[in-house]
């Protein structure tokens, strides 16, 4: 019978199995039964930690095994999805053809009633349902792709009909930043730029109100195994979001 310690890490199907496997390797400490003292239980197995190139390579190999199994699962999943999608598309094509043919039979009748009523009758009711006719509203359409001709004319003759979007030019601010950006672990810094005094012509270093430069204090951790690049933060972000919110709030 296969024991937990002999279990292949690529066949773990639940968090409980994963914890049992890690515990068997000494990566997770065993939970001491409630009511028992340290003297009544055997010595705890030392916790596994990576403190040498050999151990780091062992963990990397385990990652490679899991990624290989994940790749196989993904291939199976994609194959099933492709077959299900092909079936769905075939069925939708058949159904849509029949639906379109039947709607084409109804359309002239509904349009004739709409036109005879000069657009007043927009819905035709039957015991099985209703037919709806809606006349689209007029809309503006530029004769050139980007509307530049209309914009140029309006700027000259009616600039109140032109809307201009105003936003921060972040790339240019970065180029003209005085004092540089903060480094990892540093606190946020005010964004200083050179400003010319309109009265004296003097050059001054002033902070832009409502703007600061900041950087995440925790460095980004990634592991590359073969062609796979694992992002630690993205792997555990969804899990952190699922954790229940504890009472109270942090003040920081």
C-alpha cells in the first residue's frame, strides 16, 4: 500500500493531500493532538528548509514534475474544450439557419404593418409571442476614418463643440523628474519638477500637488522552470482574496 511519504506530488488532488505530502517531507510540522504534552509525543521531525544548492535543485525538480502534469492536464482540457466547442458551433449553425429562415417569413408582414401605421405600430402581438420593429435613431458618422476634417473645421469655427481629454503625461514627468524615483524599500517621495517663476524668471524646484512616486516594498519573486515562468504573487493572489475577512481593521 502506498504511504503518504511515497506519494507522487503530481497526483495530489486537494489541499489536504498536499499538506499531508509536505508534512511527510518535514516541510510542514505535524499537528500535535490536543491534550498531549511534548513529553507524551515523539520528537517532531525537523522542518524542511532550502539552505543549499542541492535542496534548491530538489525543489526545482519537484516544480518541473508538477508543471509537466499541469501541462498534460491542460492539453486534455483544451482537447475536450475544442471538441465541445466544435459540437456547439455545429448545432448553433443548424439552429440559427432554421431561426433565420422562420424570421424571414415573419419580417415582411411585420414591416407592412409598421409602414401602414406610419411607424406608430411597433409591436405585433400573437398568442405565441410578439414581433418588434424599431427604427434606429440618426447618428453622426465621419466621412474620414478619424474625423480630423470635422475637428479641424470646428477648432476654427466652433471650438466649443470639440472636447479635449486632459491627462497626466507620465512619461514626460518621469523624464523631467528631479531627484529620481525611490528605490526598493524607500518611502514614497514627492514628485519634484523645475518650474519657471512667471514674474522673476527664476528656476525653482517644486513638488506637484496630489502626486507622489512610490514603489512596492516587497520585491517580486518568480521561478523559471524550463519554459515556465512562475509568478509567486499571481499564484497566491486568488487564494488570499478567498480568505474570510477578519473583524476589525488595520491602521497603517
